C-alpha cells in the first residue's frame, strides 16, 4: 500500500483538481472577451493596442485597480506574518501547557471563527472610532494628523480573524506529535530554545505553513471586515471589484485576476525548480 | 526571573498565549460585550439602541411575538427558526460534500512524493487567490450553461467550491504526519487496503477531519454572499438576516440577538465536537 | 521540512517582487501636457429666457451670491492648460476658491464620478482626492454612525437624509460658498427631504420602474399590477430593496408608499408573496446582467441599469407604471466634522460646473439635475473621448440624453412619481415582510 497509489485515487484527485480549476479556466477565457459588459462571451477582442490582450494592457492604465492590488498584497503579507507568529505561539501554549487562563484563551480564540463577519466588522469599527476620538481630542491633533481608519486598522483586524485559523491548524499538527523526539534532543544536551528551533519547529512546519496559507487566503479576499475598517485611499481589490458590480465588471478585472494567477503559478514552479536543484 | 520562566510551564504557557489573547480581547471581546449588551436593548424610531434590559429580541427570534395578525394574544411565527434550520442544513450538507470530495485529494497529496507535495498543496489554494467576485461570476456562466443558475443546487456548488480548500488543508496536515511504516506494518500483518484505511488511516487523520469540519461548518453557517449571488438572493440565511438587521432594517438590537444566538449555537457545537474527538489528549503511537 | 518552508518563502518573495514590478510598470499615467487636439470653442451662451426666472426663484439667501457671481445667463467655458490622461481638456473653475487643504476625502457611491473630473480637480487645485466607496446607503450610514470624522463629502440618497440630519451627522452648507447652485434646475431643489437645501446639493436623480424585453414579452406590462400576470413564467428580476418593492405593491393596492399602517402592510405582504413566486432573482447591484443574458424577461429596475441594458439589447424597454414610479435623488452632503471643508466646497463648485458636470452624460446614464450642464452640452462644439477611445460630440451626448425617456424623465412621470421616506418604527416590520416573502 505504501507507494502504490491506486489509479482510482489518482483519478478522483484529478477530477477534484478539475473542479477547482473549472471556473478559473472560464475566468481566463473571459479575459479575452470582446464585449465590455462581459455578460456573455462575444468572441475574442481585437483592439488597439495589444489586440487580443487589449484588456491586459488596459489594466496597467487603471490606477485604481493597481493601487487596490498593492494594498491587498501589503495587508495580506503583513497580517499573515503577524498572525502566523502569534498563532503558532498560542497553539503551542494551548496544546502543551496547562495555565490558568487556558479555558479563556481557548474560547476567545474560537470567537473569530463563530462570529458573523458583519458583527465583527461593525464592532471593530465602533471600537476604533471610540479610540481615535479619544486620542484625537486628548492630544488635540490637527485635522491633517488625526488618527483614522486606514491600512493599519485593516491589518490589525485581519490579524484578529486569522489567528484562530492558524492556531487551529497548528494544533492539529501538534496533536499527533511524538514528544519522544524532543526528549531525545533534551537528553543529548539541547536546551529548550534549541530543541524548539531545530526539532519541534521543523516537524510542525507543515502545520505552520498550512496555517499561514490559510491566513493569507482569508486576508486576500476579505470583504466585509475590510469595508468597515478601511479608510479613504486604502481600498483593497475585493472591495474595488465588488464596487464595479454596479456598473460593469469589465474583462479588465478578469485580466487582472489572470495575471495574479500567472504570477503565483510562475513563482510556484520557479521555487519548486530551485528546490529540486538544491535537494 | 529567567530561571523561574524556564521552570514554570504554566508561566511559559501564559506568555506564549498572551499576544494572541491580548489581540482577541482588544478587538473581539470588547466589541462582543457591546453586542451582548445591545441584544438586550430596544430600538428607537431612528434605529438607535436604547440601552435597557429586555428579552424581546430573543423572544422574537424564537418566533413568539406580542403582535399577531388578528391582534389576539401571542402567536408563533416560525420564520426565524426556519432560517436557522436552513443555514444549519446548508452547513451540514456542504461539510459532508467537502469531506467526501476533499479527503481523496488530501490523501493523494499527503502520499505524494515529498518533492511534489508543497506544489500540489499550493495548487489547491491558488484558485482562492483569484478574486472572489470573479470566481463566483465564472460559476454564474458555468451554471447558466447548465441551466442550474439561481437554484439551491447552485448555492451548494458555490459553497462546496469556496470551502473545500479549508477542509483539505487540515486533513492534509494530519494525513501527512502518519508514519508510512505503519502502512507497511499493516500490510505485513495481512490487512487489506480497506482494512488498513479503516483501522489505521482514518483514526489517525481524524483530528484533521475535525479541524476541517470546524473550518467549514462554522463559516458556512454565517456566510451569505455566495448564496446571494448564485441563488439570486432568494434564500434567506442567518447571515443575510443579521446583515439586513444592521444595514437595511436599522435594527441593531435584533441583529445583535440573532448574532448571539448564532454564535452560541456554533460555539456549543464546536466545544462538544472538539471535546468528543479529543483535542485535549495527545495520541501516543506505540 | 526546512526545505519545504524555504520553498514557500521563496515563492512568497517572488510574488512580492512580481507585484512590485507590476506596480512600477503600471505606475500612474502622467497627465499629458501636450496641446489639446480636439477642437474646442468656448461656448458663448445667449441670454436664455429661462435664466431670469431662475434668478427670481432663488432663495433670499442668495443675496450673497449676487455680488460675486457673473451676470446670470452667461456661461462662458474657459479651457485651462491642464489635460487629463484620457485627453480631456480641463476647464478653468468658474469660481475659484481659496483652498488650504492638501487632501480631500470622499465617501461616495461606487462608480459614480467621472475619472476626468477627479483628475481635473487634482490638477487644477493640487489637492489629492482619496475615495472610499459604498454600495448602499445603509452601508454608508452604518459607517458614519460608527463615528468617524474623516470624510469631507458623502452622497446620500433622499430617503436617508432626514435621518442623517436628525442624528446630527451632517453640517449645514454655506450657500454663499456654492455659486454652482445657480446652474441647477429648480425642480430638483428645495425638495421635501431637505427644504431650502440647507444640507444637500443635488447630484443625480432617477426612477425605479418597469423594464421588459420586447422580444420575449408579448403583452408588455404598463403598471406594477400587470406584473402579477407574469408570475407563472417565473422570469422576473426584482430589486433587492424592501422599501421599493413593498412600496410598489402598496401602490397597486392604492395605499401610500410610505405607510406605517399594519393592516395595509399585511395586505401588501400577502399580495407580494404571490409575486415572489415569479421572481427568479433579486438584484440591486447589477440587474442589467440578467436582462442582457436572457435569464429574465422583465422586472423592476432603475434608470442607469435600464439604459445600459438597452444599449446592449435595444429590445429592452423601460416603462413608467401607471400607479407612478418611485423617484429618487442622490445628493452631496457634508459630514459634521469634515476635516477639509474648503476643499469640499471647491470640489462641489468645480466638478458640478456645467462644462465638467456634463461628463456624466457620457459616463453614467442618470437624470441630470443641472440645467447648466445640459445646456452646455447641447450648445457646445466640444468633442471628447469615451472609455474605449471613440470620439463623441457633446451635442450628441445631449441628444441621446434628451431623446431617451429613461434619462429624460417625462414630466407626467415625474408628477405621478412617489418618493420613499423614512418610516421610523415601522422599518423592522417592512424588513420582516421582506424576509417572509422570500421564504
């Protein structure tokens, strides 16, 4: 059974992958749509400049879309890093240590998973506004310096809803962790930090990475919470695209999404190639 | 001081967990308390909260209201309970589908050669890194071609699609951890593939399935955007209800009560589920 | 295991680099400063007959205006030397205000302001325009009541304005700083939701009415009541708007669209539940898509959507129901603690002056409340480019606007129309009805 994988399994896997990528293929096809309204496919576009790649070229002139993309990426990366670090720490604490506030910590970490996004969004908004009002009036800040909603508040909120997902995923990994390896390291004279760094962490890495990827994914597409916590000038891609719905989701957006996918896939294959060479 | 830190596991635990806890307290506990307080309040004509103490919102949610069409006594209106039931039903079916479809894929990736694993995993997530609206719009076109658009089946397809990676990932992490030598041992002992699966693989991958269930069931309970777009906004779920209360109906007290009930339900399910399937103890493989 | 994490991080780094490269290449289109190539003659306006009556209808508060405004009736468009990235020549401000602020924060509807207008304002005044956008008045209201004071302008629709005023969210406008008010059509000023325009200035208006596809609908509906004939086919699209649709149902029963009478609402609920069986989807974002794609044949939608749908498929028609359509108007208002109010006044005066406001005719098919903008477009020789690079004549834009009963609402339809108002305590009841009929 060990390395012989049944062809049925492979077939099922391929089918599920197909399911996952079906809309992606459709999405890419529509990036070449000649109809601006982009409701039905009306043939491949062929316009100056760039011919069939007309919409791809237009994306680069769309400053709003580009700004939104950069914001989204910045927010996702920053919040993922923070959430992964503190989430992993919390997972270790919850899985291995008994401490006084453990039940409270456990419950509080479940809350962002169960709370409806709009409740969280409005709640955080009210909190930030109260805080800012307090700071602005206490320090009597000039309008230009007043604290307000912006990228920072979005990042902070994204960390808040990402941490539980990281913790949960890492705990799954820790759950079936055989402590014998750590004990062996200790017997060999390693202190706690070294054991962690060179034994534990590498072994839980798949869980940490999975958690980080979850956090990144959640942040990338978040809409409701971002809507309530962002300010003028810190629009993200989901909000920008959702806003286009009122008028038209032109093929430009499909083109933008296609480029995102391409970049990610290229990065993926490239790093895989590099890894193969070094192994 | 550092010595005490090194020796006290309890203190270490507190310190490790504190950044996360502080973040949660600041950004969630405080607003949550506000929501709880609001749920016991009353609505003024403009939609603001009058901070009193009344169970009216909860009573209304359960279906009992003081005003009846014929103006007599209290009557039962199952409207909101139906909505809750619909959300639970959708969450259950979605979870089952994601497990059934996701498990084989998670297994496939977990048993793949180490070099390929990360890439295969990434490939599962990449679709989620496109824009949500565009993805769903692509589904609209696909479903339209199959004449399935704006039906309950369309909603299910959309939900399963959006949440299957959140099921696959945790399942993968626990499947991947299973020592391959276990499989060899089972084979040596004469177990068939099916028996190996049932007695070795499944039990050991259970934590992953549990985690995946939580990551799917709970958000589906509260979500509504996919069901709105693919279902044509015909199906009212708890998420819709809550959103409407805070926005269109300007009735934050009722919305707060609905949120508390939703959160309470899912919290209870989560705690029972994780306790039963033992998140607390560690499995020792002998 | 370490190798796997390295893979990830390399992937992430590459992704970041790629995005930065993308952004750098995409980097803002620098406004072209070459000489304008399109012919542009400053439109000399003959003193129209209507103009003097407009001056007579101005409120007493306009006395301050008379001293600084040019003689009414003569609108002269002066081009500046600034040109936007799409080639549009920015006009000089008619009334240039002194602006100290360096930024302007707008909290506005998605997709509602021409890009050229934003660019021109930034070029002329040197003020950076930041936008946060919303999809519904309710989202805007929830954000505002959250308590932030960072926005300088919002765009509320009529029905929510009285509520916002009551909640103290808006500040009174200093009309002496708004000479642009003179160019508006009085029919859109001094409306019941904001008498004397103390708090708001009109932006665009429109209607909610019946839309149908003439190719597939053989017996076109002429009233809201007619829609009930189409229940069995189940091919209708409806707005996801409890007030508008319950309101339409109330109208078919002969009741007021803003009633709070529970018996009347109960009747409306029963009737609407019938119609709901025939509604295929509820859509307040983009109902035109379903119409264009053929998912639905008829339904209720609003001005902009109907116009765009008709552009794609000329068989799609818009009909004002005999009971009277729902009228609405979007307006600019200033939040109470606006940090850059000087820039806000400059924005209002500049972007709504006729030779800039007329761009709405090109970009957003709604009803234009500015008489000045319409007249400018009608009498102008100007040609501009649209989003795809085609050249359009301003006069043609005006003609298309005037010819279409969708944008140029016929006076009878306006007279028969009804406006939605806030219903206070009864709002949860409307919402409950809405939830129930969807079951």
